[in-house]
């Protein structure tokens, strides 16, 4: 592999992944650099998974224009990339006259942004659209074009498509230094690796400001806004058909009730400005606030249905808009910073926007004649009919070996994830949903670790949860003989 690239994209979250995939459709040599051991392990992994309806911001903001464009691109992307996505619609619920005034402003934003089918609703219409809503609801807004997605599966699919079309992926590549000449940049990693690229796209999420400083580009500060969320069991009575928003405040869209793309329910998130970009703590106070706010929307929300909680941080900038511009201080450097909500919705449009900026700034773009936007669809046990499953098991018996009972994930799906280079427990979890159910991996984690050992040659003590030092087994008990099936259904001897 030559170390000279046309474009280096720094950051393999949803924004960087979408940009890399877009660039893969042109005759360019592109590299995607990620400091974690797998893609989507930064901001994107804790995203709420909402495809927004284009009404929270007016059209004067770049984020609003890109949100509206991006929203319309997801139906085709789903056909090409096979990630879970549903246009379930979004409701914004108001419980007072003042809140209805706020909702009316959102409705006017939606009209201005040409939001699909947006509708201002009275009390009866809201309860007709979502019978589980608190009957005290005054009225609200309905955006049928909104939806839900599995954000990590989307990122995995974007990167798989980009790699299929020639993009190089370098993980555990933490950018710590750069040098430049008239033609290119030399980008240095903490582990001593180096690559050379003519153009740099800075899509490093929470760390865009640090990357900008490393390259002697513009000075700005990314401030993390942390959000705590709770995941409820798929059998929770609070599960709704649509995403439920409250009337928003100045700094937050509020605490939501979110039906996920795979059938569980999320409540949250909070919106707390913090100094530590790595903060992942939760608090009892926030727990109580989230559930009180969620019950105001859907009274059936219950703490008894919690199966896990998590936190994520959004990269905010002064002015609260996206910052997507060429650097004015150094050549061939594009900032893609401050990509908080609705960054997931806007990601495909951001990729188009960045491609156009690169072209305007002088990058030569010639479309590939052999570009293929589609990736292979991996069969999922939980989505198959009995007839389809019987046929698949006949072809590959590993589809008859259930590994994760909560989410109905088979050994064949685990192996497919490993063979696409997802070899940490979190990587396999995000790719397959194994370990995401009620028992949170209590039943299947050991089985998955044995499959990783068999498929990769790693020992138990080399397997990590999410890379770095997140080992799960002490070295002294890490090695022992393994017996399990290979992908073709034959017994593997120790």
C-alpha cells in the first residue's frame, strides 16, 4: 500500500464515513483515519438514531438546509446498504398554550424547509396518531418524514461500501502530528505510523479543534454536550409507533421517547455542558429527570423496563451551527466541525457538500466507471420466515445455531461480523445486536468470545470490549481448548 493519498478523511464516525463513501465514487486514492479500534466508536455509537423531520431550525442555518437534503436520501441508501431504517414519523407534543406557540414556530420552520407532509395538530389528532400519549396533550406537530435508524449499522455499512470501492481504512490511528510541503501533508500517528495526503478533511467529531491545531489551521473550541439515555426492553408497554418530542427549550430538543429501529425503546437524552470529552458518567439526578420528563409524554414509561443506560457527547461550537468550510489559513484543508444534531440526518448531504467544496477548491474529480454503491445483504435470523430460515440452514448450518437468545442472533451472523473486521465485543454487538437484549450479554458473551478465538486465532486474554485496555479475561486463564462449529457447520476440534 502506497502511503501517498489524494484525500485523508480524519474521523470514521457517520460524517467521515459518509464523506469517504462519497469520495470512493471518484478516481481518487482516499484513506479514512480513525483513532479507535473500529469505526463508529466515537460520537456516533451513542447517537439516538433519529432521522429528523426538518423543523427544529430555520432555513438560515446550514444545518437545517443539509438536514432537509439528507432526510430525502435515506430511502435509496437503505436499498443500497441494508441498514435498519423506518419512516415512522415524529410527533412534538405541547401541554400548554405557551408550548403550542413554540410548536407553531417549529411548524413554520418546517413549511419553510419543505418538510414532508408536516402538520399542525389538535388534541384529538395527536391522540389518534399516538394513543399512548398523555391525554393532557393540548396539541402538537406531526412530521411524517421523520424516522429512526441504527446509527452504528449505518456507519458500518458506509465504511464497508467505501472500502469495497477502494478506500483504505486505518484504525487505531490517533493523529498526533503533521508536516507539510507545497504539495502534501504528512500525517503522524501516536504509534509511529505515517501517511501522506494532498488534501485533509477534518471530520474528527469532538476532536476537530485539536486536529485543527495540529495542522496549524483555524483556532476554535469544541465543547462537549453530554446526554444520558436509558434503553428499555422490547416488551416495554411504553413502546410507541412514532418518535415523541416535547416542545423544545432554547438549548435542547428535550427528553424524548424513541422507538428504536429494532423494536426497543429509548428515553432521554439530557443536555449537559461538560469539560471532559471522555466523560461517560451517569447520575441519579439525571435518571429521575429523564423518567419524569418521559412520563409527561408517555405515562406508561417505567423504570422496571430498563435494560441498560449509556452516555454520549455532542460536539458543539459557538453559534450552534455546522462549520463546514475550507481553511483560510492553510491550503487543501476542509473543516467539518460542530456536527451535532441533526448531524446523523444531514450526513449524506454533508458528504455531497464536502465533495463540492473539494472540487471548488481545486481537487480533480472523475467518476469511476465501475463504482458499485451496493453491499451484500447479510441475512438476519430474526427477519426470516420459517421457510427462508430452513433453506438457509440447509445451506449453512451455522444459521441454526442461536448464540444470542434475547435478540435472536446466530453463529453465522457473528462470523460474518468477524470477517468484516469487527473483532471486539462492541464491534460485534453493534453489527449484529448480540448482547443488546434483556440479559445484556449474560448468556452469550462467552460463546461469542469462543467464536472470536476460533475465527481470528486470538486468545481469550487478547479479546477486548472496545480496544485499548478493555480486556475481559486475565492472561493466566486466557487459553484453553475450544470446541464449536465453523461457518460450514463442521465440528472444530481443539
